[in-house]
């Protein structure tokens, strides 16, 4: 049923009540008075019941006319894929969504949504999430009165990371807004909380993971992840504790996915607990846990002697421009040889996997490739430029790898396919081997 059809049914109901009232007063009442002489015993009962029904209808019409009615706004977001979704920023409104796939074979779906408010609104505030662990991008969409009749149609352009609103056959870009900016739906009883910029303890950050305000929870996950490996013991306590609340588990899992090389730093007990969460009844916990396991990065020392050390990085981090591998410490005079290969998931729709070192396909010259920075170097270099070469270390420090992209949250090693042009058919996940020849111990 379309929005306009639904509103038509409401109009028909209102007209039906008015018509029924007219019929009762001018037709039924006249017939009942004719029964006064024929059924003097039954007449008082029927006549009383008639006016009881009549006054009930009058009261209903008056209530619908003078009491404020709820306003329902509905629409769609086109061209989404799992696990992308939207959620209303303002929890005071009832917000409902329903996925409708284009066809049985397609991964693309349209998300139909509906929001109910006390009265018509002038703008709608919501957040678009690309992954289960994503903080989401905030948008404010102007709502014209005609949208309550015709609906509000949005379209997501994944390749350019744009969200547009369709008006009169044309598309207008929507801009993301600062998460501190006031939303389009503001409720006076919602408490606005601000925190000082000083460093906050982990205990306080974990307590904020259970806040009723989604913005506070999102910022707490981000700040916990910024603590890096020092936050992992606290995260592990939450994940292995069966009594941890739902919000604590979601927040701890989300923070863990953002910490580089976190899977190789957690204990076997925690790893098993996360693996078990892939079967959890809750879809959000399942998605985040699966994302963490499937994208698990490992940094292992495969050989170590006085003259040589060999490190292997399996599934290197793809979710940020640069990651320092503090385990791999280089010293002046070391001679380094790099080998790398395999494929990665840079996000998108259709066949999306690309080679890690030398990707093929659209935009591969400007993004979706691996980077490296040796200690002391001012800028990153393409990893492909050093493969097969010997690099002499001039300054002590850790090896740093990176990944070039214009949008990072959907990168990883999920939903493996043959890749753009079949470049990843039969290829393993990306890995990097670092062979270090020591000139002195």
C-alpha cells in the first residue's frame, strides 16, 4: 500500500463516520419514532440505544477533530547491501525499517522505513551505517509537507559515498553533518551531555558504553579504540564475562575491531568467546563478531637468529591509511626484503575484491593499493615499488604499512569473490613477509 493510498483510506473513514451520523439522525431516528405506537414496550429501549450510539459517533468525530493526531512519514533508501542500514538519531520517535531485495539473486536491497511523530516535522535526522561496527554518517533531510503524501526517496551511491534525495525526477546531494550539530528532531526532555576534552579513564569510557544516548556510546567506542592495545585487557574482561550486558558486549566488540592487530593480541579464551558470538541470536553481535574473526590479522615471527629475522603479517590492516607494527622493530644497517600478495575487500557492490599490491580495475591508480613507510622516511611509498628490492634501514623504528582508499569502514576480508575482472580467483587473503638481514646484533 502506498502512502497516498493509506491517507485516502483515512479520509474515507472520516467521511464514513460523518455519513453514518447523518443516516442515523435523518433515517433511523424517523423509523424508530414510527415504532412508538406499534411497540410501546420495546420503543424506549431501542430509542435509548439509538441515541447512545449516535452520541458515541459524535464523540469520536469530536475527538478526531480536536485532539492532535500522530504524523507518519515513510520512504525508502535505495541501493543498499548487507550490513548497511539507517537508524533514526532521535529515539523519541517510533522508527521502523524493512529490507526488500531487488530479486532473489541480488545483494542489493531497498530499505523501506517509516517514522511516527506527534506532529509533522520540518527535517529528519538519521545516521547511515555501512558496517556493523561503523559509527555511521549523520544526515539531516529537509521534509516538505508533500513528503507526507508522496513519501521521501533517498539513494545511496556506494562508489562515491554519496547519499541523495530524489525530488521531481532529479537528485540532490545530502551533506553529512557534524555529530555535535543539533538534529532536525529535537525533544526538550532529551538531555544534552558534553564532556571535557581531558583524557578519560577506561572505567568511565566503559560505563558510557551503556548510556541511553547513542552518540555517547559511539564516542566511547571510538575513544576506547584510541587507547590501542592497552585497552584490550579491559575489553577481554567484558567479552569473557557471561553476565556482561548487551550494550557492553556490542561496544567492546566494536572497539576491538578498530584496534590494529587486535586479534593477535587477545588471549585464546577471548578469541573462542568471540568465535562463539558468531552464533549469537542477536544479529548485531553476530555481524561484529564475524567481521572480527574473518578479518583477524596475525603478526608472527617465523624465523629468528643472530643474522636474520623473518616476520609474516597475515591479513594486514586495511581500515586506516597507516598502521605501525611495533613488533617489527628495524635498526640502522638492517637490510630488508619485502614479499607480498593476495587479495582484499575494499568495499562496494558486485565483484569487489582486488589484489593487495597491484590492484586492477577502475580507480586502481589512485586508491585500493598497499603502502609502506620505513623508519625515517617522510612519506609513504607504494608497496609495489619495493617488492623484490633490498632496502637498507637508516633509522631505528617500527615498520609501517598502510592502505590507500577514500572510505575505510567497509574494508576487510569479508564476502570473498573472484574480484574485479577475475583478478582474485583462487587467490588467498593478503599477506606480507618481511625478511630482515642483521648486519650486527
